[in-house]
């Protein structure tokens, strides 16, 4: 007969009636008594594998813990972005870099003429852009011979030193390369048409090119041999290039006054052009390229971001809240001091 309570002289010497011991919650092999006084042999096992824990409905994995913590602290997290060719983030925390974007540029060192062309050089023309975040260096593949960008007056996606640029873009977090700039080379094999020869002796040759933005006062192109023009051919006195639905190359009629002569001139003097596209083209990045972001972290209190080319960069990071607020308040404090 099981005994669960022993009293002597009106006092309880042993009382098991409130005990909660069961075989299920007693360690395997251990012995005890339940609240009825019956012997109990434990059967509970200590999990030795994560898989055993995950089969338990009460198990909470690391991801769930992090998600719960993030929900609690996210109202107090400041995520900020900074742009530039190279820069130092002044208010960062010790945290994984949230995103990194790379913006292309089409570089031309000089003013071109038909006889003395100035080459167009794309950022990452050799297939990569080396980027360094603190002490970690990565090579970001550019695909298709580099990434381009042209200066514009509006519609930009990158600004540096108050200059607006429309650029090809590599977004590591989204995992895409966005081509916004078309690169074309004309060598005389195309279907050119002679539009007219004006009274100033300028021959206007046209070629229909799809998916290019019409050039205007707010859009610009970059060409290796000609300067951009916005004038009607009837008012044009100099050689140049204009793009609408058609690429127009204006040359002195002494160079070419017929399509045959113009194609021959182009074959000997290829014309290169970088111009915005109407419909950007997106290309997925490889998993290897996307995973480069996981290698990058910011270090409190400052982190330097740089590249050895002149690519534009945009780093999105988790700010140190105190430094972020202090930096925002500095101009206000200085203005107050100067007004006293």
C-alpha cells in the first residue's frame, strides 16, 4: 500500500500530496514518489541534437528569438544611407552592412572632335569594381564590359558633389544589375539615311535606334567624336550629334555628302555613344555575387567605404543612435551659437 502522508503528534512529518513528480518530467533512470506515494521511475531524456529540440512544440529556435528581439528594438533602430565615390560613415554601429549599391560612370577625359576622338571608359570595363569596407575588400563583377553613367539635369539616381548622374546600378541586396545606359558603336554597317544638307554645308545622317531616350535640355549623351547638339538641322552650323527616336550625326559635307561616303567615313572613324535607355534592362546577379554583402560589416564609431575606380557607392547601414542624433544636432547647435 502506497503512503503519501505521515503524521505524528498532530504534525505532518511527510506530505507528498502536493508533489508534481511524474515519470515524464523525471530524468530517465531516477526514482521518486508521486503525490499518491507510488514509486516513479523517470523516463525523460535530455535532447542531444537540435533536431530533437525542433520536434518539441515548445522549442524556440535562434531565428525566432532574433525575430522577437528585432520586433522589440526595431522602433529604436536607425537605418541610414550615404553616397559618394569614397567616404567615411561617421555614425555607424557594429553591425552587418544592410546594402551596397554600385553606380556606373562613363568617363571622358577631354572634349572630342571628329578628327581627335576622346575614348569612353566605363567603370569596371575590365569586368569588376574593387570595393573596400574597412579592412574587407571585395571584387564586384560588372558584367557586359562595365557599368555606365551620364550627367543629367533631372531624373538622376546618383548625386555626387552636387552633380546629377543617371547610372547603371548594381544592387547587392536586391540581387540585380540595372542597365539604364545604352552603349552603341557605329561603324558604317548600319542602315543610315541622308536626311538633308543645310545651307551651312552640314549633312544630317539619321539611324533609327530603339529604346533610347530623346535628348533634350535635361538629358545628355556622351560621344567619343561629337559634342551634343539640341538645334534643328536648319539652324546647325557645326558638326555634332543629336538623339531622338533617331540618332542624327551631323558632319560637314566635305567629309560625306552621300550615304555611301558617310558609311565609308564611319568605317574608318567609328562613333561610340552612351545614352539613357527608355526601358532599363535588369539582369539577376549570381548567388556568389549577392553573397558578397554578407562579408561586409560596419565598425563603431566610423567606417571607411572606398573603391579604386570612380564608381559611385551607396552604403545602407545601421547607425549608432547617439552618434546619429548628435551629428544631426551639430548644425543646429552651431547655428544657435552663431546667433548669440
